[in-house]
C-alpha cells in the first residue's frame, strides 16, 4: 500500500472542475473528484459564501466556519464571484471555457436565470460535463420543494425500515440521501468523461435526492413491487432489516452488544447452547416466527459477554460482530490497518483531522493536506492564470 499525495499520480489529474454547489451532495461529489486528482475551484458568493459554512452539526467550528463545511470542501481552491454582477459573470463564463466539469445544485430554473444553464454553457464549451443535483427532479409538482435530506428520507419510505414494529418512523442518523446522490453524481460524471474521451461530446448529468434514496432501497422496493405490494414489516424485537428473518439484528450481551447477520437458527441454537432455538427446524419459520426467535435470543445472549459469544461464534464461521463506538473502533488493529485518517490544514493554518478518500487504485490510498479554502482565497491566482 502506498500513500499517494502527488496529484500527478492520480487518475483525474489534469481535469478542471468548477463547483458552484452548496450544502452537502454537490460539494461532496466535487471533493471526491478532487480526491481522485481533479483540480476543483469552488465558486462562492463574495459575501457569506456557501451557506454550509454556517451549517453546524455541532457547536464546533474552525476558523469561523463549521467543521461540516471543512469536511466536504477540502482539497479545493476558492473563487468568489457575484453571479448577478455582469463583470463577475463574464469572468465565470470565461472560466467555464476551460472547464471539464461543472457542478451545481441551485433550485430548478436558477442557472437559466443567470445565463449558466446547460444549453447556454454547452455553446461556450461543448465538451463540458454539467452535473446537477436537485431535491425531487427537475420537473413535476415537487420540483420547487426544499431539497433537504430528512425531507427526502421521509417522502421515500425509508423511515419505515428502521426501528421496531411499534416504533414511529425512524430516519437514518446520517444524510444518506445527500451522500447517495453525491455518489451517483460522481458515477454519472465519470461515465460521461469516458464517453467524452471516445466521442468528444459533453453531457448533462442529473441526480436528485429522492431518486437516489429510492435507488438505495432498490432491493426491498423490488420485493414490494412483486409481492402484491405488501407493506414493509419491521420485526417487533431487535429489528435489523424489515425483510430478513431471524436472527438478523443487534442484541444486548452482558457487557455490550452483538450483531448477528444471516444464519441457520438451529445451528445457532447448538452453538449458543440454547435448546429452544433448535426446535425451529423449518427455515420458513425463521421469518414467520422471527419475533419469537428473536425474543429467545434477546434473553439468552444477555447471559454472557460479547467476547465470550464471539469466541464461540467466530470459529464456527457465524456472521457476527461486536457493536463498537468510534472510540473502541479507532483503538483496534483492524481500523489502524486501514489508515483512514488524515490531517488537513485550513486556509489559516489550523490543523483538522478528517477521513481520507476510501478508494484505492493500484494499491494507492490518496491523501492531501489541503483544507477548504476561505472565500475568494484564490481569486488573484485564478484570474491571472485564466486571463479573466
């Protein structure tokens, strides 16, 4: 494994990306392209910049901006431009002439009003890959709805998959709609860059939070579409997946928690010295009677520690794991072997710990010490280089 910090060794070296986006999905996509070697210039308003600078997920800030902003805008240059100002807009349009990729997530119609919509900029630069993130697609009655993660999760049906049967709808505790849309945008952009290498043609790539969160559920929605449209049924006991039978779930032990994935309930009964489980010999019962089975497991697993259960289950090749928090995880050799952490330097020199790009290419992992830019930090150098 090699830690490759030189951008010239990265697969997207030489590509120029203009990031007009705010919040999470668009900036995270641009960050991933930067991780893979692209040069990313973040275009922001001169006053205030990206709204995400002041969007805090805790009260922790760095150099006047939220840690959230720093975490998803690292490895970028900063260019401040008022898109409603004719002179600034002219500079941006000239910058677009040299760009390979443009990413935006304004509400539908905003880029057209600015004269920066795909049809217009494609005439400026026919090879441009134009990436757009919306909340609910560019058309239809929901096009103008706020594209926010919790709202997209709520509309998508996802919240009826977590928690137990009698719980209210439970959202995922991460911005999964944004993160899925970000990954899908990167996929689309890379696909169109490959096509451009063959045909020379640019393209418009569009993703939405709702479409991406629906795609994240494609397995269970496919089942729903083909089983008479039965509603998802969360188990009443230790639900881990609304569509999987026992023992799938997380269980308390004498000193912590143990995750059990798929496995034969009868075999599990023998290994755990739990005779009641051995009576469930019919595999169909592992779903039809899953609450009963899980209830037995819930009570039985509390009798020993997590380590004691793992010592029995892991040698028997049972799919199981200790449920860890971040402190415990970071102390493990398995985590340290991944070398996932890196330290970046913010524009004012403040160090900030974060995670690296999770992708390995030719045995290389990619890190960079460059943090998120301050507003307009690179205006002078960018204007000189591109003769703006």
